[in-house]
C-alpha cells in the first residue's frame, strides 16, 4: 500500500512538470518531451535543441515523418522561428525522426542525451550557453 502511494505521488509530481506544446505542423498539443524543439538564437542560428533548454525562440514538431514533411513543404518552421532553416537542420530532423520511429524505440520516450547529430553538437560546442539544471 505504501508503495502504491509513493507511485501516485511520483506520477503527480511528474505531471506538474509536463508543459504542453503545440506541433507546428499538426497543431496538436503534446507533452514537451514528445516533441522536437528547434530553436533560433538571437543571431539566427537554428539548432535542434535536444535538451530543450536552449534560450531563444523555439518551435516544436512531432517525431513524425508526416509532420516533418508538412513543415518542410509549407515552411512552417521558418515562419515559427522567423528565420530560415538550413538544409542541414532538416537533415538532422529527418535522421532523428527516422531513428526515433525505428522499431524498439517508443515515440513518447525522451531523446537520450547526445543522440542527435554531430553537426548540431559541434556547432553548439563553442558557444557558451546558459544551462539551467532542473
Ligand atoms: Zn505534429
């Protein structure tokens, strides 16, 4: 019984930390962790924010091929971020979606750290980013 209570407290606490975000393509509201966050810094550098902690303007998109396609076709990320999204970032998004939707990985799982592409990490590496640890 005690154990069950502990589980309930834990899940309640988890719920509180779940902000909902809207996918730019399908406009569905989802748990932030079920979405990719793409950010644009003040200098217009677009990155896939795998930790969801980067400052700057952010846009969210599902880990779904159809949403990515739609966003690409209609230029939805550029509109949301107010700056253009380089081909390279689309490549990263594509490979992330392919990876996440491959068998054995749940869609709702949070992206493991460092899973995203090297181009993203290299670019960010030199910048100093204020990271707020939870
Ligand atoms: Zn979507």
